């Protein structure tokens, strides 16, 4: 009877993930068409190819400073699969949804939902840790990234340590290609009230401190990465006119400065950049 109940629950989860997947694909197609038109008409993403190349040079210079090979294999795997990513999405990219995506694509780099540091640390029982960090027991996770959210170095260190210890246990299926720090979420409950997510882009030195803490928590054995926007705008209310007053050169220099400050010690050599600004102060588009 228990086996039948478990099978029914798994079937229900799979059906729910299927419905979410179909709705997500429809939503993404709509977003892609709308965003493409918006970018062309409003210039929200204004980086040209030479600027992108200069950003790559910054990352290469940072990587050269770190010569250990404790995470070389995972770094290679991360770089190999970073071309196509399934972005972290709350209420969507749980372990069941990622398992379905893996059945469709073996090479897509998937992200977990953002795991808030205080949520993980508030309940360290196996049940809660498995709920937040666990992977499918039947379908290999493949190239995937565990995204953490927070602005306290001690908390992020402890979260990374919990993951590291949990992944070493033989009876737990939990192995990610990399850890990631969320520096891109503009939600008022994240970047406003709790002051992390996209709000962290305003303090790159603090972000460098946070990822260093994460790296210490996993003993340097797994790459630590950053997902961010091309910049943040907290003018209230946000308008096309206020945005147009910012020069393209200044916008690029701010992003380059952000990347440079974090990549300088060689811990982070992989940035996933959501190619538009994050509008803070109440407006919360994905």
C-alpha cells in the first residue's frame, strides 16, 4: 500500500511538473518576443562585442591567479555547459522540474530555485535540507547549479558547508556542478526588505566577501559563480527618460567594475549575466 501511495505521489509530481513545463515554455516564448522588441526599441542591453571580450579578459586574469586544481573537473564541466542555461525560477525549477528538463536535454545547465540562507539555516534537519538541496533519486541531475541567496558572509559560509557535508553522505543524492550567488533578483521582498539579490550589485566588494565565504564553506572543491544583471536602477519612479540619462559608457564601466572587483582574487571565473537592468524600488519584472 505504501509503495502504491508513493507511486501515486510521484505520478502527481510528474504531472504537475509537466503542466508547469508547458506553461513555462509558452511564457518564455512570449517573454522572448516581447523582450527582443523592448531591447531593440529601448536599448536596455547595450554591450557590444568588444566590451564582452574585455569582460572575458578580466575573468581570465582572475582565473590565472588561482592555480589550484581542486575544482578543475567541475570548472571544465561548468564552462562546457554554460552556453545554454535554464535560469533559476522560484516555484518552477525544483528537483522534479529539473529532472524533466534533463530528460529533454542532457547538456543544458540547470539552476535550482534560489535557496535563501536563512531558510536553510533555520531548520537543519535532514528533511528540510533534502527538501531544499535534494535531487531526483531516479534521473541523473547532470550539469546543474545550486543558487544561494543572502547578504551575510557567515550565513552563506554555513550554507555552503551544509551542502558540502550533505553531498558527502552516501545515502544522499546531492551533487552540483557549482554554487551560485544570486545578485540579480529585483523582487522587493529580496532586494528591498532583505537587501540581497540585485541590491548586492551596488556593493561589489561585499559580493566578493560573500563568494569567498561560500568558497571557504566548500573548501574550494566546487566552483562558486555569480548571476547578476547588467546594472541596477533605483530611481523612483523608473522611466525611459531617467534611464536614457545614463550613458552607455558609464553603464558598461559600472558592470565591468562589478565583475573586476569580484573576479580579482580568482574565486569567481564564471558570471551569468541576465542581459537587462534590474529596476529596484517596487517594479519587479522577471
